[in-house]
C-alpha cells in the first residue's frame, strides 16, 4: 500500500466515528486543482487498488475454496478414518475370530496329535509286548529243542557207549572162547581124545565146556541114543543129532539157522508158512502183511470167507445174493443191470413173473395158515432194477431199504415193465434176449401190485414176497400210518417166519446133499444149468441152499438199520412174548409194539 500513502502524502484526513456514524474529516481539494500527472497517478492507483482487491478477492475465494477443499478433505479423511476405524474394527474382529478359530484348530490338532501319539504309543507297546512274547516263545522253543538235542545226543552217546561195551564184551568173549577152545584142544590131545567141534544152537555157538563127558551125558531127543563127542544141536531145551532135528511137516532135517515153532514142534519157515499162514480165498495167495508187519485180512461174518483187503477196491465181483467174493477163474452170471450172480445162487434163481407165480401162491397159503388171508387179488410182478426204481419214485407211501430196494408194495396207479419170459443165458454167462412188456396197474383197492427184483434165489425171493405181502395186509386191513420201525419191523418178522418154515421143510425132507459148488467148477453148459435149477425149485434142495436160507435169516437178524434191524428185533421179541395176533392188535390200537 505504499503507493496509496505516497499518493496521499501531505494530505491530512481524519476519521471520526460517533454513535455509528462515520465522519471523514479531510481537506477539501478540487479535482481541477490536480495536475494531469497526479490524475494519472490516481487512476493508476485506483486501477492498482482494484487489481489488488480482485486479487485479494480471488485469494479469499481461493482460500475459501481451499478451505472447502480442506473441509471436504478433512471430512473425507474423517470418513476415511471412520471407515478405516470401522474396517480396522472389523479386521480386528475378523482377526480375533480367526485367531480364535486358529486356536481351536490348534487345540484340536494338538488333541488329535496327542491321541495319535497315545495310540501310536499303545500300538508300540503292544508290538513290543508281542515281540517280547514271540521272543520268549522262540527262546522257550529253542531251549526245548536244545534240551531235546542234548537228550538225543546223550541217548546216542549212551547207545554208542553201550554198543562199544557190547562189542568189547563180544571181543572178550570171542577171545575167551578161542582160548578155551585152544585149551580144550590141548587137553584132549594130551588125553588122545578127539577135540569137540562147535555146536549149532540156532547160530553157530561153540560149546563153552570143552571137557571130557562121561558116557550117557548127552542123549539125542530125537532117536534117544547117546550123542557122544560128534556134532550135535542144542535147541528146544534138548540136544539132537543134526539128522534127527526134523520138520514136523515135511520130515526133512532142519539145517537152517532159523526155524519156526508151533505147539512145541519145529518147522521149516517155508513149511510153517504153507501150513499156518492164511491164504486169500479169492486170489489163493498168502495174505500179505501190512505196514506194521501184521497179517491183515477181511472175513465175511457168515461165510467165514477171508480175503485180502485190496479185493474190496480192485473190482473183484461179489454175488448180489449171497454177498460172497467170487474166486479168481470162477464163472458167474452177469445180469443186464450190472449185478453179478454166482452159479450156486443161479441154481435156484427165479427169472420171470410166470415162474414166480407158484411161489406167490405158497406165500398166500402161508398167510392163510396164520389166519391172515388176503382176500383181494393183488398182482405180483417180477421186474428189472430200473423198473423197480422208477416205480419207487412214483410211489408216495412206504419205506425203502437203501442202498438197494429189492421189493415194493404199490398203492398208486402206474404202468410197469414186467419180465414176461425167462431170459436166455448166452456165452460167458451173460443175459441175452430179455423179454419185457408193459403192465398197467389199476387201483381197485389200497394195494395195486407187489413188485420183486428178478434174478434172485427162491428163498430170497420168497422172503421179499413175504415182507411185501405184510405191507399189503396192513394197508388192506385199515391199519393207520405206522412208524418205519413198527411197519418194517413187523414185515421183517413175517419174512423171518416164512424162512423158518421153509428151512424146517428143507431139513425134514432129507433130500440129496449134493452141493451146487461142484456145478460152478464143472464145464456144464448154461442150458443144462437152467434145467437143473428147475428141478431144484420143484423140491430138491442142495446143502448150499440150506446154508443160503440160514444166511438170509442171519441178514435179517444182524441188520444194523433202525427201521429194518432194530424194528425186527423189537417186533420179534413182542411176537415171541405175546404171540402174533396180540402183537398185531396192539399195533392197530397204539401204533407201537407191546
């Protein structure tokens, strides 16, 4: 403002303010009185003043603007600070929450780690305990093995020492015997006596007493004469001339170092084996010993046939009737269903339905004699094994004797293939020309037919018929369904009773006793065998057939099954004690044996 002062320099002015009124006191100067230069100065000053004011105003505006900007900036900063503070607070909360979660995770991880370490420690302890146990077991086993080894070594050492002692003793004995022999020889030479030779006492042992024996000191147990000073044998508690010690079988002198004894009699080992070692009834060879050195063989409980155990597995044929093994080089009949029939059983075998009718009538008469007549006409058919099995599958009632059924009482309507004509026997004893025809069974009563397996001996066929006839009688008389032990048991009792009656008639007939075993070894043709069988069934009974009847009774008596075996024994006891009629009445009322 120096220009303003300079402009008004020398001009006095005053300013007075009173009660709000402003009063300027200045000297009055006329414009006209100013010079041109002064006027320009004034204009310049005014312009400069205006310029300064504009600048000041602009500065004020700028300051205001800057102030607004500062306020805005301050506000923005304040908002930013607040937002920042808020964000910081949220961040702090988030951080705190994160820290809390992290702490929880750390605690959880620490807990899991502790559990894992505890589990690992437990597993490690178990592993160590198991390892310690295994180590203890191993040490115990090793200790046991070591003790066994030491014991075995000690035993071997003892055996070696004992063997050494025995060898030493034998050497000493041998040396002593040689010395004794030399001494005896010297004494005998001095006495002009023949030196005694060594005696043979089952092993070339020298006489331990080489002195002079008086007459009568040694007497042969064979010829009862004095032996003197020659060679002799000392065995069986006596002395013998070598030529007097003989085998009880071949009567030849025994010169071997070993011999066999039986009933205090000497035998050659070969003669003893030939006479006393069992032979197989099938292969005719000596029955071999087993791995234990024992003679092992099989023996039939009834026929007493003994044979090698190997024949039960090597395909050796066995008769389907008498159950005997067929000896080697012996002929037998091969039926078309695979069964084998020995020629002795073939002698009385029934081969077709027509041939069986007379026997069926005999069974009916047997029942009629027991006051158990069957009023209804029940067909009886002889069938092959396959037809019997098929009929058994179609039958709903009844019990069957496994593994093979040989008779069946039917109650259902079926068509059965029956053997209508006796088959011919061809070369090699094989069935040829089997004639069968279908037979339709019609149900007129509770029983439609009785089936029996063909190709069995007369006595076995009759016992099967008697058994099945009892099944038919029970059904026709209205007996209730019985337990297998009761029904099969009483049927077996009737079969056994029929065999008893037949065996009584055979024994009382006093017929020829020619055994058909000769027929099996003869060279007769099949046709001649067939004709002889016809005569045997008409009345002549061989000794074998008598034996066969006893065998069939033995089969019934010794059956081990619960239904057929135990049932027969219980039923037979009841019939023996109370009689057949009272037993049947009790079965009708109670379904059990009395």
